[in-house]
């Protein structure tokens, strides 16, 4: 997931952001307007919004764009040859469902398996797959011809002794459009597989159809080349019906497969459709205007009215409302949003009116990043797929060998007409052995599972993460932001003798008004909630790490820890007992002194998330050992652990300590997952067998992790593990089905049961079975989309 705004324009139109004009020259041609190189918008030549760079003049739609360009101009005017291929301004990148390493900027066929490439990200504008439309047309136009050829081959001798006059020529005329026109895409893929020396399913289908049609063509044009034994009722037996019907059934199988595959992108399409098209921007003069989402910049004030979607990610600055975030987090209950609360783009404002400030736009928004993560995970390869790949790599060559053995085995040792039997059985082997089901077994499961997970606020980075999650037996969790809310909340105030609680809070909040520290903000917020009038400090000095000093209403104030009190010669031991009690409960204690005398103390704590106890219980029920590792003090860590019933606690750990803890547990043979949300967690997240990032945390943590929980709710870990178990079970079912199908189908097609049953498998039945096997694998994978998670 790339958080670089200008590096994601290839699919930006899917989530409401105009494509960045990388490499765009802001040069005016023939009276045309200039183009803003950041957003790709047409703009007028405004001298106030002009930047000169390397001899060129660039104009911008806003000051924000201009500053972004100045900060990193090379990102917008770099030569196209230096840009990665995936950022090609053509937009859509195509890949193979079976081989995601194949990526190209235009539609085509996979050079490895011959399967039609499809867009990495589906488009809402595309109503139908063009290949699906083409195959439908070829199928319906030629189906009557295949049906007539089959009827003639099967039934003509019942009505005409020896068949119709010129029957071989009639069948040739009817089957040729089917084979050469309807079957052209398959024959082209067959030729490519031969030319590339990359045998695949089309090698088998093309060889089978080519053998049946070629044999029949020679038998029609030059029947004298064949031995007399091949002659029946004055003509050589032909297999036009086999060639035609195999093409029609393969087309039908491809149509069913393409329709089923399109359903796997439904999760991404449902996310793309969430993005609103416009935003209501509040101008500097207070007037409001509706603007396209592409015109929203970071820092813009936007109004979100009841019933409207939040346009982009940002923070509430005015108003209060309940916002339904279920479409992105899976949480059904609307969340109350007040000033300073974060809001996510594409979520639904259900109640009051909000004014928000945009913080992330375009490809930086949570929605855009979710879409990209889901797409990336859907196209990744599961470790289990390596087995299928290795088998499929040798499979086609082995099948061709079996087909040749079948041909010569029947021809030399079979009953008369032995070579005819050999030929028919060899064609049946080639057709039924198509490894399509084997190749689709794991990719379809992965695509269905990642789509399902995304709707529950669980984002897997790749298929390996899905497969690995079920093996986890140990989970290391950070405290702040993972077990707890991650932002300090006022706990209580304790006044020293001679002071009132409200006085202590009022003085502390007054001195803290100018501080950006989270503890200070919690104190100021509590004072305002109580309606206390705050005084403006006459002076303010921050003593790094120990507190603040200043003058308020003519009094010398000091607010901080015991080190600050000692430096001010203030005896803080008067309140030692309540301070220790508060610390044992996990709170941070801040002392207040006025004119050299202790006024009281304020406790600020990081409350445990309401969902944490339930999450830990479900993880324990799943057999996972949970340990806490936090940079906070040991006393605070043990306090939180005691509340939550966690036996293993590690306090005052540095980033390298978390990393060493992961390594130590791994050496003990444990499969370790690490859950965290901060920059300090990134090394451990990357080292863990499965790194789990809170979506509410830092981008660095999210980039380092294998799994992201959009809501930052630990309960989703248990759901992710269950989904992992379901997905791996589904993949095994698919692989087992594909292996068993081929293991039974090939001997049957080779005619090994003929001595016992006296029957052979028709190539047409083999083609039908081949198509149905692929569709069955896809249908089984799609069951994952409906799996209910606890």
C-alpha cells in the first residue's frame, strides 16, 4: 500500500481523485489552458500560482498544489522513462488470475497459461467483460452448426443407409466456421503456447481439436490415403462433430468461468461505489459551494449534511453527529463524532451537520488504500499454490505423453478398427486432462476470501498472510492504541490541603492552554467540560520531559513530574500515597505547584478499549497465548494486564526489545503474530510471522504489517484467524477436487475400463467434464463470500 499521493494515479478515478499528471509539461499550446502538474486540472496562467523549474513554467489551481510541487518537483515532472511501469498514465494495468506476476498496460493473453488478462482493479464504468461478450457471440452464432453436425454424425445412418450423400463434405462445411472462427481464440493460444515453449491448458485443447479436425479434413479430401479397414459404408469415419462440440463446450465453460470470476471483484466494486462524487466546500468568505472531489485539497473546510457521505478523511472542527462506518469497518453501530474526532471518507453521516477539515485526499484516503490492499492481496500467490504450480508445470508434458501412449497402445494392441479407437481416446485424454481447474483452485479462494475480509474491516496484504494466520499460537500486543484507546483521558484531580479541586484543574488548564502535549489537551478539555473560566498565562516555558512553568494571574505556576517539583523545591511527598495508588491503577500523575507550594495533582489515564476484554477472551478460546509488550512503565503495564487477566507482561521495552521478543518466541518454535499501531512497532511487525497493524495507527506500522484492522479492534483478529482456517480448507477442497478429477478422468479417457465395460469416453463428454470441473472449483471458492464470521 503506497501512501504517496502522487504515485497512485493509475486507478485514482475509481476512488474520486483525478489522475496526477506525472511528467506533464505546463506549456501552453495553441491557446490551450495550462495543466496543473499535481492534479492534472486545466488552469489559467495566474502569476500568483506560478513556479519556475528547470527552465519550465508551471501553474497551479491552488496554493496547496503549488507547495506540494515545490516540496518534490521531480515527482511531477520526472521523465516518463524513469517512472515505474505501474504508474503508466494509460490507467488500467492487466494481470493474469493464475499468474499475478504478469502485468501489462493493455489487454491480452497470459504468456504462461494463455488465460485472458483482466484489470488489476475493476472499473465501475465497465458494464461487461469484452472477452465475455466476444465469447458469447461466438458461442451463440455457432451453437446451431455444432448441434447439426452432432445430429448428422449420431443419427444420419438411421435414416440413410450409409449416411447422407456427401456427408463428410457437409460436416466439413458446417464445422469449419465453428473450429476456425469460434475456436480462433483457443487456436491462437495453442500456437502461442507452442511458440513460447510454455505448455498449458490450451496446448491440450488445441491439440485435441486440431487432431480431430485435421484427421477428418484429410479423410474428406483424400480418403484414398487411408487403409481399406478405415472405410465404412463407402466413406472414412470423421470426427468433425467432436472438434465442433469441443469448441462449443469450451466456449460455454469459458463463459461460465468468466461470469463466476467477475463475482470475485464484487468486493472491490462495492468499495469503489462508496466514494462520493462531490464535496460541499466552505470558502474563506463563508459561502458554500459543491465541488468535484478532485478539487478538494488538504486543509479545506467541508460541510457534511445529514444523510451525506463524508467526502475525504479528516477531522471534525464543528458540530456533532453519529456516523455509520460499517461499510469500512464492519461495525454496525454508528459512532458519535465531535470536534477533534477523526472521520473516514465514504462513511455515512446519519444525524447532525458536521464541518470537517480534510487531511487526506485521493490515494491517501482510507478507502483508496483499502481498495489497493484488497486488489494486491487478491492477486498474490498463496504458498499452497506452489504445489499446484509445480504439478501443472510437468502435467501438460506428461498428458501429451499419455495421449501418445494411448494412440499407439490402442493402434498396436486394440481391437479393430484399432487406430480409430486409439485416435478417439488420445483426443479424449488431451481434452479431459486440461489443468484449468488445478490452476484456478487457490487464486479463486484467495480472491473470494480477501473480498469477504474487506467487508469486515480486515485487510490482508497477501495470500501468504491468509494462509499463515491460522497457524498463529502466540500474539504479542502493544498497549497504547491496541489494548487501550491510545489517547489520554482525564481521570481525577486530588487537591492538597488549602486548595479546591476546581482551583487545581483551573490553574493547570490555564497554563496548559498553549501546549500541544496530549496530556495537556486532556486537562484543558476536562476544565472546559466543567465550565471553568481559563486565565491567559502571562508567561510560559516548557521544560523538556519534566513539565511546564509560567505565570498565571500573577502567580508562579509549575506543572509536571517529581523532577520538576524537586527543581522548584516543592515538597510533593504530601500526596505520595494517592499518587502511588493512582499509578498502580495505570494512570499518569502530574503535580501542580503555585508560588512554591504544592496545590495538588492531576491523574490522566489511557482507558482500556471497551472491546478489549471480549477480544482477549475470544483469542484465548482459540488457543492463542496473548502477551503485552509496551514502552510504558512496568507499574502501568502490570496494572492494565491485571485488569485484563494477562499473565505475560513486558514493560519499558524499546523497539529493538519488541523485535528481540518476537525472535526469542520464534526460536522456541512458536508461530508469532504481533499487533501494534506505532512507528516503534514497525520492526517487530515486519519480523513476526504475521504482523497486525491497527488501521487507526501510523502509516509506517500499516506498511510493515501483513494484516491491517481498519477499526483497530482486536476482536477482528479472531475473525481473521477463522477466515484463514475457512480459506485454507476451501483451497484444499479445490486442489483435492482438481487432482482427483484428473486422476480419475485420464485413465477413463484412455480407455482403461473398455475391457470391463465395453464403453469409451467420447471427446465431447470429456470437453463437458473439463468445463464443469473449472466452474465447480470457482463455485466452491465463491462459498467463502457467504461465510458467516462470529
